[in-house]
C-alpha cells in the first residue's frame, strides 16, 4: 500500500511519483483507467517514451457527457490531441453505456447517467494499481491520496478483461484524430466531430470553467 504522507502539519505528496515509476516499468502494455485527467507535459512525455519503446498504451477516462465534474473536462480537453498522439487508443465513457445497470445502478434506483469514477492501471497484465489517485493537479498537490500495487497475473488479467469490456463501442467513445489534427468520437451507433454532451448546458459549463485555474481541479 502506498499513500501521501502527513509530515509536520503538511503533506508529502508521493503518489504521483509512485504511479510514474509503475507506468515506467511497462514493457509490453499499459492500461490506464482514470476518471479525472488533467495531465502534465511529463505525463505525456512518459507515454511518448513508452510508445517509442514499443509499449501499447490505452486510456479510458470520462467524456463531457459522462462527467460529474465538468470543470475537469474544461482543462482536459486541450490535452486530447497530445494524448491521442502518444497512445494506441484514447477512449471516453458514454453517459448511456450499456453496462450502466452492472456498474452504476442499484435496483430499484437507476442513475441519471453512466459516469466513470475508477482509478486503476494494469501493467503487462502482471501488475495492478487500484486507488484514489487521479492524474490531475488536485490529486498531485492538494489531496491526500492512496492506493495498492499488486503483483498478480490473474487479477491483472481480470481487470484487463473489464477494461476491454468498458472500452467496447457500446460503452465508450473512441477518440480518433486525422492527419490535420481534427478529432472525432465514434461508438457503435455514430461518429461525431463535436465532443459528446448530455445537453446544451453541459457545453455552456465546459466553456465557463475554462476561466478557472486548472490547479483547482
């Protein structure tokens, strides 16, 4: 188990370094599930280095449509192109994902929409991280985060299967980028050129929160 550490009335933040080290051990494949991503240049360069080394990296995060914190998307969205360039797949959860009844709903209650809250990594289908750490400034420098690193091929294989299920077109949008840098979002029913949203007001919020400092989220 790893955690940020309280010291002399302050917090020594070590979780981001812990996850950077874990990701850097990948030799074949890195799967990342993280609900709230506002990456740094170091994060992107780390993924670029892995790709140069032949590591297949894929990421699942929230779309604007599935977000419960739209302010995060306001600062994440400018990183979509860099993330798509350095990974083998960028996927964003659908708010109407087919797995909602399995992953979100608690009968007889049904959620208004599907949202992603998980934070995990699978490295080479041998090692696993599960915890509270997001790849954003708040987790890196404000919150106190924790997580467990587990060496278990069976657990890693099970989580990889769950990842493959969750990025399926019925559950997630695949973010693509053409030669001109234009983005598109594709699922099993349609392909669109504007980021998916549940309604007009989500798009208004997305623009509004761009005015707030990214380090708050």
